[in-house]
C-alpha cells in the first residue's frame, strides 16, 4: 500500500514524496515497473536526506509534545477568532488547522487572503461545506499553527494573531489598519526568529516578516 508524506504545511514537516510498503516480496524489475516513470521522479538525494531527518525527529519524545502544542495553539487561535463573531467551520478544531467562514459578511476567501497578506498574515482561501461561491473565490479561509508553533509561539500569541485576523476581516481594505497590524506582526515575528543563530551574525531583516 502507498504511504504519502505530504508537504510542509501539515503537522509532519516532510518533503513531498511517496514511499511504498510492500506486503509481499517484489522483484526489483516488478517494483520498477510499478513506480517508474509515472509515479516517481529522479533520486533527489537532498529530499531523501530531509525525509530521514524528519522521521528521526518524529521518533523523539519532544515531537509528541510539539504536536500537543500545535493542537493547543490551533484551538486558542480558533477560539480568539470565534470570540470576535466569526463562525469556525465544524464549530472548532481538534487538529492542526481550521476554517473560518467569511462569505456571510460579503467577503470572498480571495479578498480575505489578500487583505491578510497585506497585513503580514499568510492564509489560504478555501471552499467550505455548501459553499455558495466558486472554488477560485471560496467562502472561507484556511489557516493553522504548525509554522508559528515551530518558531516557539504559544497560546497568548495565538490569541493575538486571532484578534488581528478578526480586525482585518472586519475592516476589509482599510490600509491604515493593515499597515498598523503589519508592523505589529513584524514586531511579534522578531521575537521568534526562524534562524536565530544566523540573525546573531547580522542585522535582523523583519520588515517583511509574516506569520
């Protein structure tokens, strides 16, 4: 059966790839016919190494704690957005992501995505159940917490990010608010640098920081 390692936006930060687990022995020739050339590309050594590092990290006890914090952070962010009057699809979340319904406020997912991006917050437009809008517009947005959790953020920061999201969506197109929030986002991101050791060797470049 095939086991898929999805891209980095999911909780298991692995390179995109497909590995095959064989329930019975297959000759190399049969295996080659199954996988080449249609379902596997060239042997990218850096990708293989990245998967090895990923799976090694996933075996560490700290990874379990990290996953618990990912879920706790997502719950905190969703609760903060819901507190501002936005509906969370499914009523909440128990994993690494959640959907916010925006179309009842006359907003498309595309408009919300672009507005939040201008404010330094990265999300994706997303269709929602019984969506009245076409997929390329979307009636909601999708976001999660793995990347900010990896940076070391916790529930207080999630509440702040959730409040910023609600403020931007409640004042869509307000350039003054977008720029103020963008600066606040940059200030927050500067406290949780991605490559802290590298930043010690030179000036921090945070003017385009995103969360």
